[in-house]
C-alpha cells in the first residue's frame, strides 16, 4: 500500500473519504485530491483497498478514483479513468472534476463533521444528541481566545499540507469574530 502519511496521523473528521486506486502511483497528485476531500488515501493493491473500504463505517461516503480495469465496490462510488497511453476520452482530470461536482459544497469552510453518528441511529436520537451538545456548549464557561486557538491548532495539524484548507484556517485565524460566527459556519 502506498499512501500519504500526513493523512493518517489523525482520525477522519469528515464524513467522506477519497481513495485513489492506481497501479502507477504518483504521490505528487495527492495535494490535488486533498483539495476535494482532505482525507485521501492512495492504494496500489486492489485487495488492500477493498479491505479498507469494508472497514469504513457505513455512514461515510467513499469516493474511489481508479485506473484499475473493471474495478467495482458495493460501498463506494467509482470514478474510472484511463492513463495517457490508453485510448479514452476520460482522463484523470475529468474524473477529478466529476468527483468535485458530486461532492458539492460543504456545509462549513473546514469540512468538519463533529456529529458523525453511525447509520443505525434514528433521526430522533440524532436530534437528542445535537440538543445535548448545544446545552453543554451553552452552559460551559470557557476562555474564548484559548478555545479558538485550540481549534485552529487542531485544524492546522489535521489539514497540514492541504494548501486550500490552510488558507481558510489562516483567514479564520486573522478575521474571525464571535459576532460573525454564523457567517463562518454557513460559508
């Protein structure tokens, strides 16, 4: 298995995973993939890729970009492409664009899902969980500056090497004000 080590030091905070399954890995393409979904894994072995996909929670969305002929998976969306030496109108960049279009705009600028739940939970229990978290956040007395700095440090570590997200974090660090929290959340 080939992969970018920086993606694997931390657990996945997003509800999506991008997998690149290729027999000819080029790690220089990983930053481009991480612009779409930060948690990107690179595999050059079909069996290891399938084992990993089977280990992923059912509520995660899995996007696989692959140049392996006839690759399929029941749990993932597959975006096939052909290498430059093969005759095809679909190349790597077109597959990337399809993933971007399917992935759409995220609900918040940093793409973090802190309420990730297993699919077996019903809507009612998710709502109760959300209410519980909101009540706890309202009741907590905390140092806003320290909380902001802790959040920024966590994001800097998680998104290390993802230039687009690092720019968002820097902008957040420099311009965020609590009275504009809703604007930041809804970007």
